[in-house]
């Protein structure tokens, strides 16, 4: 099992002067879930090197068993500091791709041509594509084999409008993910704010929020073991 994990390279939280990036839990929980099951994982990001960590995801209230394991894992931290450039990786070399969230992807991966092509290549090769929280935004500009939006007619989830409101970033983000998934024709559904919720439609797996990241990785594992 070879899995590619793609992280954001974007660190600026709009015009707030604050920082963003990827959410540690959404990287660490899936990473360890997949790794402990025997997956060989490669990390990539648009710019390569160290992807920015959302500072809020390192605060005490955001810690989980997986994030605490990550904090002590010098080997993984070194891997993370040396992610491959997204333009240098190919879908043909992997069995699946997983996108952790955080607000960063809304700005870069959503429009990144390497990422869009990569997902299209995974999809046309009938390989699973998974994304959690804000990362389902990476699907918005991806087309299927018919040239239609990939999410059109598919069951999807992602960070909700009410969750965005709760973190007071509705006016900061470039778009609201729930709205955009619906605009592209996705059959969007959600659970209550902050509940674990994962939707699988064929080879497409999406998770609503940080609490959904481990469950999304388990769904991906189930597909890979078929």
C-alpha cells in the first residue's frame, strides 16, 4: 500500500496578519492510522519542504493522542520538513491519495494545477481519493472523465458553514466550502458541528472536520484492502 499525502504550502490567513497552514490532527491521525496498518507514505506539498502548521492546531485544546505522538516523533517531523514538490510526484506511483485539511488548502491547493491534474490522474486510474475538513476544497476544480466537476452528483462532506462561523472566519476565507461543494453539484451532507462524519461515494472519501480525520483514514484503508 503506497499512499501519497498532500499538504498545503499556504501560511497566510487572508488579510488578518495571522498564520494558517495544515491542521496537525488531520495529518497525524490519518498518517499513523495508515502507517500502523503497513502503508508506505510519501509526503508532498506545492512548494516542497516544510509545510506550514496552523498555530491554532498546536494549542492545548486541539491536542489528541495522535498529535501528542507526532510531537515526540522526530523521524516524522524530519520527513515533514522535507516534503516532495507536488509537481514531482505521479499518481502512477501510488495506490491512493489523502489530503489533510486546515485553512491553507482553500488558498493554494484548490487552484493548484499540479494538484488538480494529480487528482484527475488518480481518479481516471480508479484509485481512491480522500480529503478531510477544508481539504475537500481540492476537489472543486477537478473534472471527471466526462469533463464535469468531479463532485457533481457525488455524496460529499466538508467543513460546514456553521463550523466556519464558530471559528469566526466566515469573512476571512476566500469561500465557504459547504456552499462551493453544493455549487459544483455535490450531494453535500453533514452532522452536527464538530462530530465525526465521513462520507464515501465509490472511491471518493470526504470527512467533515478534524474529528473525522481518523475515520476517513480507516475508510481509505478498507478500500485499499479490498
